[in-house]
C-alpha cells in the first residue's frame, strides 16, 4: 500500500482542483475521494470533516502561494520592480492555467471567501488571516518602494486596494475565461500607487 | 389561495437571500421552497430547474440594480459627481445590509460568477452579459466626465478597473463583515481615473 503515504496529499490536491473550478457547496467527500483514488473510510483517518479538509486545502494553497510571493518580494531588485514582477506573475499564472487546463482557474481563496464567509466561521477566520498576511506582504514592498523614493508614501488602504484590484480582475478573467483581462493589472496598480503618468486633462 | 399569485416572487426572493449568504451549491430546491413557503410541486410550475431559477434570480437582481444605477447615472449633476454618488451608494448599500441584517451581503453576481463560471455555461453567459452592461454604464459616465473636462480621456480598461476595484473591496468587506472597508472606494476610484491629487514623491 505504498500509495497510502501520499493519500493525504492526493486528497488535498483533488479537493483543491474541485474547489477551484466548482466552489465548496456542490462537492462532496465521495467525489473528492473518487478523484483522489482514496477510500472514503481513509478520508476520515486524515480529516475529521469536509471543513477540516477545506482548512488544510486553504493552508496548503497559501503556503505554496506565499513561498512564490516571498521569493519574488525578497529579490534583489528595487522594491517597485519586485512588486511589478509579483503582479505580472499573477497574470502569467492564470495564462498558464488556461494553456495547460483550458480554463482560467481564478483564486481559490476568493472563491471560498465569497461562498463561505457567512456560513463557516472557522474557514472565514483562516481566510481573513491569510488575506491580512497577503496584504501585509504587499504593504512591506510598498514601504520599501517609498523608502527608495520610487512611490509616494502609501496611504493606509493602498496595499488592500492593490490586492482588491487583482481579485476583481481575476474575477472578470475567470468569468470570461480570458487571461488577457489581467494584462492591464500592473497599469491599474501604478495608478493606485500614484506613479502612472496621467494623460493631460482635456480642459 | 391568494398567496399563489406571489409564489414566484417569494421563490425568487428566498433564492436570492440564500444565494447571497451561501452561494449556489449548498442550497437545494427543498430549502428554497421551505423558506418561500411554497410547495415543491409548485416550484416546477414556475421554474424547470434550479438553473432556470438562478437565471431568473440573476435577472431580477440586475433589473433592480440597473434601475438604481441608471437613476443615479442619469441625474442632473456633472458626470463625475454622478459616478461618485454611484460608488458611495455601493458602500452605503453594504452598510445598510449590515445594519438591518447583521451581515455585509456582498455581491450576488460576483458570488455566482466565481462559483459557477466553470460549471454552468448558461449562468456564466448571463453573468458575463450583465457585467458587460454594468461596465458599459460606468464607461458612458466616464465618457461624459471626459467630455466635461473633469477627467482625462479614459483608457480602454478604465471602466472595468473601477468595477474590479468595487468587487475586490466588496469581497474584503464581506470576508471581514466590515462595510467600512468600502469607505476608501471612491478615493481608489479617483486614483484609477487619474484625478486624485497624488502626494509629492519623497525623493
């Protein structure tokens, strides 16, 4: 039973894939087990409930995403360049998902936030912590960029507005299955940062 | 059976309330009927499926929202003031929802877009049409504002970026059940429009 050692990982992966494309409510433990090729009895050996699995999926997803984000944000370039790389990479990720699997997969954390915030306080709390951490990573890069004189001192809501812009455009990219909607993301981010060259007012 | 004449409306209202708070997948026809006080047999008199009901809910929701949006956007004020009123009203709507029902209710259309885009092409198509129309309403106001010399000529993605900012901040407001997150919305929108006064660069 060599496969049993990877059963937990297969369950996490199967649940993540299913939740990315179809959310939480329409997916049952049986379907997750079938996709993961794990017996239903084994499921409850690893997770006490679908809720517990969901939190583990969210944690695993954020662990991988945070590693990718910090690898970029801790790079040697000026802070504003690192931020640009981070935002362009989010667009690239959706483009790759469409190329490899045929569909813009969107953002698992946003999907679950909209669906579960009002019905599952444990998942809600975990997602809130993760988005706070995500916004904090952006905030730290903004503080660095301001320290380097590349952007004006960020206002309190700026980091959140950047992540909101990302999530909003990812929503439209997912809805239209069109990753090119995200091509505009960095330009919008520069406007939110007050660093884009505004066209002259046509007065 | 005087109530039967309102059964369809009660079903729409019950489904809308349930989908706002819990999405689509976890809600069944039986629960919708129970909340609407309509017998399950009657449900299929009005709607051939949960999908058909969902499209009717989406249509009814957008019809009401579009009426509210156009009432503001067709007002007598300068176009930029109308746009500001529209965005401030979105924040107010979430604040009222929390005051009256205890919870920021978020955006039904965004909830369903993230959950259903990859599993229900009829709902996906309808939502895509509605968001295109919504972005078009904002675009028309931007064109008016540019014609009045109040903002620079909008770039192609500007209207979509404004609605994306709205949806992104609504997501965070819903996740944290905190409508004050939207207090910042108009300020962010002005940055995206290139009309906000940027603080001086701290060079």
